[in-house]
C-alpha cells in the first residue's frame, strides 16, 4: 500500500502546482483583456480628430472602428478551431499578439487614412485569440464558478478602459520626433500600445501555462494509482506455478483487449474533438439562438452608442479630447463596479435571471435616450443631466447581459469544441460591432431612427428570452429536473 500512497502524494503536489499555474495563467489572461481595454480607451477619444487631420470623410470613423472587429470576426473561429485541436492557447496568444504589435505600429506611422484603416484591420487579428481564451476558461473552470471568473476577466477589460484615459492625459502632451516619425497626441497611442504588447509577450512566455482541465487532474491521479496497484498485483503471479500463470494470462489478454479498445475510443475523440460534430445541431438549438441574438444586439447597441457619443458631446457640450477621456474614465468606474456586483450576484442567482434583469435595464435606458436625447430641451445643465442619466443606465445593464450570456453559452454548448463555439459567438459579436458603428455613423443627425431601431431590437430579444426562459439553463440541470418530475 506504500506505493499507491506515494503516488497519491506526488499527484497531490502536482495538482497544487497546477493550481498555482492556473492562477498565474488567469492573471495573464486578465492582463491581456486589460491591454485590449487600454488600447480601445487611448485610441477611441483621438481617432476622430486623427482622421480629420488626414482629411478622411466622416464615414471613415465607422470604417476604422469596424475594421478591427472585421478581423476578429474572421479569425476568431480559426483560432478557436486551432485551440480545440491542439488543446493549447499559449502559442496562439504569442502568435496573435504579433498582429497587435504590427497593427499599432502602423497606427503610429499614420501617413494616410488608408494606412490608418489597415492598421486597425491588422490589430484586429490579434483580438481573434479571445475565442481560444474563452474556450480555455470553460475547460479550466467549474460551471458554478464560471460566471464569476468571466465577470472578473471582463472587469479587467473595463479596468483597461478606466486606466486608458489616464494614459491619455500624458500622451496628449507628446510633441517630438522619433527619427522620421512624428510623435504627437494622435500618433502616440499607437507606439505606446505597441510597446505594451511587446512587454506582454515576455510576461506570457514566463507566466502562462496550458494547465490541464480541472476534470482531468483527479482522473490522472486515479489512473496512475490504478496502474501502480495493477503492477503490484501482477508481481506475485509471475513467480507462481505455470498453470495458474497460463490461466491468468489467457483471461487477462481478453480483458486487456476489451479495456484497450475502450480506452482508445476517448483518446481518439480527444485527438479530434470534431468527430460527430454538427454545426447545425449545435448552433440552431433554441437556447443557443437566443444567446447568440443577445450577443449581437447587445454589442450592436453598445458600439452604436459609443460611435454616437463623441460627435454628440462635441456638438452639444463642446467636449474635446480631455473631456472625452474623463468621461470614459468615469464610465469605466461604473462598469467595473457593475461587473463585480454581477460576480457576487452570479453566486446567488441563476444566469438566466441576471440576463433578464440586464435586458430590462437596457430597454429602460434606450427609452430614456429616445425621449430626452433626440430632441433636447432646456438649458445646458438639463441637457447634460439627461445625457449623464442615459449613459449611466446604458452602462448599468451591460455587465448583467454580457456576463450572463457568455456563461450560459459556455454551458449549453459542448465543452470539447468550446474554442470553436466561442469563436462563433465572438464572430457574431464582431459582426455586431461592425454594423453598429456603420449604422450610427450615418445617423448622428437622426437620433430618432437610430435609437428607435435599437429599442426595437432590445424588445425583440427580451421577448425571445421570456419565451425561452425554461431552456436557458445547463443541460444537466434540465435532465435532473425532468427525471425528478417523471419520478414524482
């Protein structure tokens, strides 16, 4: 019995090491999402003026914001497919970050509006690795803790959105030359982000591990203990008489053939997780369609409002780069607090209830904006107050919807193909972030049409959620509920 105990102790130490590596890896993932938030926050407040200096027409603002999403839309499923087959994410992250580095350096050069557009297209390829990361998080977390971890990771991106404007406070003071390149408040975000992504490469190399899934850690320990026990059982038989040995071997050979064939099947399935996989069967189920629709509508409305905000604050409140940066900073504080509240709430309330609350808040926010922002009346103080309340309500509902639909999606889709499934989900979101700015960019002077469409989409997904509420849960929970009903 000593050898199995030693194996147990060795495996326990290995599990503890994996736990530490898992925490450091999650920390790295948080950094990745934080940098994506910082990049968005330092570029968004200045890209409008940057394009104007390069003599770009107004619609280039929508194109510039959509180009980033287009690359992520196309590359997300590919990165997810890569991670599902290889069961690794570290190499994918290191590879995708090279595109972030190159894209931000192109943004820094910025000789023409077309180079600026291409820079966002190249940088967006790096964002496609997010599907691999979400697939890794799904395999490395338990269902009951998943929503909380997703909320924390998303809060890291919002922390980047909060910290980003602070960097803008000194980036806007840049005014010098770096060789043939001009470094000013419009080009400095590009070289700044380029350096941050380079530093992240070294952090990932040193502190990121492709740790095994939680479910496999205990399994590995039991398998090794069983192998050690079988070796001990076989050793006395080897020195016994010939007849017992021959009889034992004959029986054991049949059993080993059966066990080997049984063991080979999961190994083959693990090597190719897409055996017996059907995209239509996976993604056309009612609950999956509802969650993908929620993903699209939420991001469509969010990016449309973000596109509208900068011209709106310039027109009504005369905000410049500093005013917009401070506004995004305050918005970041609210959203971070919202994500931590949802992290706490997810441990007490079902994901589908959190989703329903978030959709009600978003509908209320859109109605408020439709009433008070489309045709503002009163003085400067009233208009600013109405604007602040509208933005507050919009951001209040965002964490509820974002966390709950990602968590639910990871539970209603197959775990073995999570990378690809998350890539499809992020591609749907990417399509929304392309169409949202394009929709809003052409309707900044006609807010009734823009906000009316957004409200119609929100009402639609709210009704869909209500009708499919019973199906928005983990499949095992549904099966348990059905079996208990039939048993009763």
